[in-house]
C-alpha cells in the first residue's frame, strides 16, 4: 500500500504557477483532490477485504466452481487409471464438499515409496514407480465472477478429493461420494 505523506504534486503545481495566481486558483482544487484521493483509495482497500471474504469465502467449493460448462476430467499422470467424470453426482454433491487439512508429508511418502535397489530390475525406471495422488485435472469449470481466483483443479485418484491451486494458496476439499465413473481399482 502507498500512503501519500507529502503533497508533492501540489507543491510542484505551486512552483509552476507561482507567477500566475489566477491559474493556480483554477488548478488548486484538482491538485488537492488528487492528494486526498489517495486516502480514499487507501480506506476503500482496507474496507474491501472483509467484504471480499464474505462474498467469496475460500472455504466453500462454490467460490471456485461457480460456472460449470460441460465439466470433464483429463488424466495427467501415468499412474492414474482411465476414468470419466460422473456429472450428475458431481453437480449434486457440490454443496457437500468440505475444506480439510492435508498432510503433505504423507502425500510425499505415498507418491515416492521407498524401493529397495535389489527389487528393481535393470530395465525398470524409478520414475514410473511414483504414484500421483491427484492424477486428474478438472476441465470446464470457472470461479465466481469477480472473485479473482484463477485456479487449477486437480481430482484425487479415488474421486473423493479435490486440490484447488490458486495464486493465493491451495485448498483441499473432500466429499463422501466419488465423482468418477468407469475407474477400475
């Protein structure tokens, strides 16, 4: 945030118009309006934060998935199984998704299990031994208009979790029903 302490613009105009007093009288209200306008913007910025959290709560999945235009999923990791999005279950369950904390250390341990070197054959590659917890990406979803949340939404392999990644942070939502169909264990 920027706070104007010295009215430098006003002082510059005073110096420019010091010999032209009648012109200074014309520009003076605009110069002071510009200086005090900074404080109007500062107050507005400070007051808008609580209103923004009320209008666009980050703990509600509807903030990130307000507009669904033929949603679908795309497999983005080789460890995932081919599946489709069950649109009916997905749309009906939107209100039941809950924000939860995620143990990132457990996620890392699940993604990179320790493999003994003698278990690997020569032609196997370690990179394919990883299992991605979020192998799908959600397509066709837009956040609430005006929220400023441009996000990428990852779907968990069991279809019951969603990781929403934005510029402001990551949010993990969980549901009781799987939104995937055609996925074979």
